[in-house]
């Protein structure tokens, strides 16, 4: 079986609108995480990583 995708949660939730500025996930991604399949989790982690990089550039 394929390795499980690790939850990117940092346990320091800081929501700004629809986005957690600690882990980079949207509220929707956070809410659906446990029900997501592996490809969905991989995509959510990639989106979160891109969002965090965008926040650091500001």
C-alpha cells in the first residue's frame, strides 16, 4: 500500500478569510482532509505549499 500523505497542519491555526496562514490550506481543504483520497491530498498539499510561498513574498 502507498505511503499515507502527511497532514500539513502545524496545529497553529490562523485563519485569514478562507486561508490558514500557518499551513496554507483553505477552509474547504481542512474540512475535507480526512475524507480525501491520496491524489486529492497530494493536490491540496501542493496548493498549500504554493500559497505559503506567495505569502512569504509579500
